[in-house]
C-alpha cells in the first residue's frame, strides 16, 4: 500500500526541469514515518484522498483505469483535471494529497538546494521530561 | 517547582493545590502566572508536551507532529471544509502564532454591553491597564526594520501607494532574527510564548506543571467543581500512561482553547443550553503575488505588516504571511507538471492575507471519539467581505508592481493581471470555490449576563456551578476584527485577579 500512496505523491509533484519530484524524496520512508506518527484521522483522510486519486480517471480522463496504469501524459492530465473539477470532493481529495506531498517534497534538501533555499536541520522530536 | 511529564505505572498521580489551570496558552498562561504572583499554589495541566526552543522542529511535518492539535487536520463541517488550526503543546497557540499584539478596540466593549449585557463600566480601563503590563512583560515592540523581509516591506509600500492605513506589526518578540519560522515555533527563542515566559515563572514561584496531560473530565459534586482528572498520553506514541487527579481547594480555571474548553465541560456533564454555541472566527483567504525579482518568503518576520483600514467597513484585516515551501506546494492551484512549473517560482512569490470580521455563527459539538467538531458555514455577507478582501489584496499587489496575482479561487484563471481584477469582482460566493482557513477562534463558552444565553458571567464563572471558571478565547462573545491574543491574555488576567480578590 505504501508504494501506491508514494505513487500518488509522485503524481502531484513530478520531477521537472532539473527539480526533483516527490518520488525522488524517499516518499516510502516518509510514508512509513507518517503511518507511525500521525493520528488516525489525519492518516485516514490522506489514504482516502489517495484512493480517490487512484480510482477517479474515469471521471477526469474518461478511462476506466486506475491512475497508476495511465501513461505519463494522461496521468498529468488526470491530476490537473482533478484540480479543476467541478466536484468539490475531488478537489479536496487532491488538496489533501498535495499537502502531504508538499511536506515530503518541500523539506527535502535536494529540492531546497535546487530552489536556492537553505536546507532544514533535522527535527529533534524532543521534549522536556523533567 | 515540580514538572510531571508523561508518567507510566498503575499508581494515580494525586495532587492538591489552590487553583488548577487547564491549558497553558494565552489564557491559561496568563491566569496561572497571575495566581502564582498572588501567592496561590497553582497547577497547570497541559495536554501537549513541554518543548523548549531547541526542541522545536524545522519542518512543517515536524510542526504538525510536535506542535499542532491533531496535526492541523481538524476541519469545519458545513458547506465547505475549512481547517481549524490550534496548538497542542506547552504554551498553546502562542508557540505557533506570530505573537501579534493588538489592544482590544474600544468598540468591542460597547458591542458586549449592547449584545450580551456587559455591566462593568470599568472593564475597558482594566483591560487596557493589564495590556500595558503585558506589553512590558513580553517585550512587545514593532518588527525591527532589519528583520522585515521584502514581502512585509512591499506590503507597507503598497498601502502607502494606495493611501490606505498600513503599519508595522507589534509583536511579543525580543530581537527578531527574521527567520520566518513563527509557524514552527521560534528556534531562535525570540518569541515570548508562554512556555518560555509565564509557565517557567509559575514553576519558579512554586507552582506545579503537568505536561502530556489531557484533562478528560472535571470532578464535581452537587454543582461544586473540585478538580480535574485524566490520563497522561505519550506525545509520540499516543500511548495512555498513568492516571492523574489534581484537586483544587479554591477553583478550576479551564483555558483549553475554543474547541477543547466546551468539550471538557460537556464530557463532565456540565452542559448548559449555551454550551458549544456562539462559535465565531476570522476566516481568512490568501492571495499570492508574483514579482520579477525574488521576494524570499523564507527571509523576514513571518508577519510584519497589517492594515486595519477596512476593519469597520466592510470588516477586514489585511496582513502579510510568509509561508514555507511545503505549504505553498499545496496552496498553489494545479497538480503534476503544471504545479511544478508554478512552484519553481516560489522565491518570487509573496503571500498576503485578508481575514474577515465575520458575522457567521457556528457550533461546537462532540465528534468522532468525543473530539470537538466545529459546524460552521460562512454566510453570503461574509463571503462578500472575503471577496472584497481578495480584491483589496489584488490592488495592493499591483500597486507595487506584481506581474500577476494568484487568488486561488475555483472557476477563475490561475493568474490574473492588473487588467483582470474585474474577474475577481464576479468570483463565485460559494465557500467551496475558495481556499479559506479559520484563524482567531472565539466562543463556545461565551460570557454574558443571562444564564440561558451564555455559559459564564463576565468574571468567567460558569453559571450554576461553584469553583469553575473559563479563561480563554471561548468566553469571547464576538469577533474582534483584530488579532485576539492580547485580549485573551488581559481578560484572563482580569478573571484571575478578581478570583483572588474574592477567594484569598
């Protein structure tokens, strides 16, 4: 399932013009962390949204195929049409996938370097225990 | 004196103090330090972990995980889904906001007098006196020139060019370094959030602090509230730890946020007809402007410029907001290759926000798993204000040479040029066409003179109970049209002071 969700992250933020895409930012590792650390509601919202992205090409590009079987150009057309869809649910599902993809992609040091931004340090994940 | 973080084991942690304060943000922090300074023994009970600046995350992922309530995934139910952002950490929302300090406008007290029967003619003077003190304590000052960053400077210039009021924001930040990291906490330790100011002071004065300790319910018998109880929860694994029970000899002060305070009363069986009602907010929408040269939203104060020019008519506040790359990728319209082409322009983008002084009213009710659920839909008048806000932002952007603006409204082209503002004037008023977010939440335990129409009185005392007070934004019965942190802190200080005057 992780591979499927990683595919969705890559679909909304693909590599372009020397800029790495979400699939170049270890999306599987990111999703494993997300699964372990995020609350159920957040996780379920993302999983459901990713599934909507996978099964909705019939609505957007009129093909009865899951998104991962679409050729690259049609996949691009599919996600773009989701963003412009008249169906609010489709747009919201895409927004959720984009939000998660953005967290994975935008924190990646290669991406930040490519855009001329300072790479982030590592999140400490610590708190006061005494 | 003592800090209890996550505890395990079968034994219940039992404590007894004069006052229990639930929550450690603007309301809870202010109440707790006021009581501690008055010599009372205080216990602060906070649901989130206690993180110091060196514990703060760098990334948005880390911020969602470590600082935000439910990872920022709470949304309103209604015509559109709007995120409701609150913190869950020691210091509450003061850790993740921009620390903006605005005094309570005088017209608000008149509004409370007219609408909910405020009968204390001294309240404005008292609140402003407390706000004087708070400003001194928290080193409030305007954003220093060297920390402004280009987006804030452009916005000031734009306001000047258009002849509208615009000012440098005053914040409780001491020596801002302009790292644009307010949303992730301030790792430089410059933001004077309550976890680095008032809560440590409470401890120094002998108070007790419990972190990772979400209150499940209030203990009460025969209308008298005696304390709080719950279980510690591990901040990473969310595993339930030991039980805690903190008894209050004098009173319990609930300041757990607009969404959580009503739910604590609800779960405790202290339902009143007005509980969860009167929810209000400042819904905001952002517009991006694209410039020829880099703006660099990663440089400069997260928020450095604001305009209250339209506060009364039509009811708007305009301000800047530097947004991290991770969020921009989600905020820009489109997906796939088109989105990547757009996001490559990140360094040349500025993001400015219009927040609506909304009149729409919602409710808060228990949702899935007893978690708070907000029901809220913006009415047509508020949607008109939101649209006008977006138009004003467009004018501001073009007044300083933006090439194009991206209002992010469904049904409009991705980018609009200066000659296309008329398209925005005809944009849909359906909330689902807009990307909006609810900031500055109010109500749910509103104060008022009539018990049937409000949850507590003007001293924060919950009607029909003894020993129970509310002291956070949930008591505020209207929107303010300005950032609320300063009002919350001052109201809470007033509640705690009056409580001490009566009880000690």
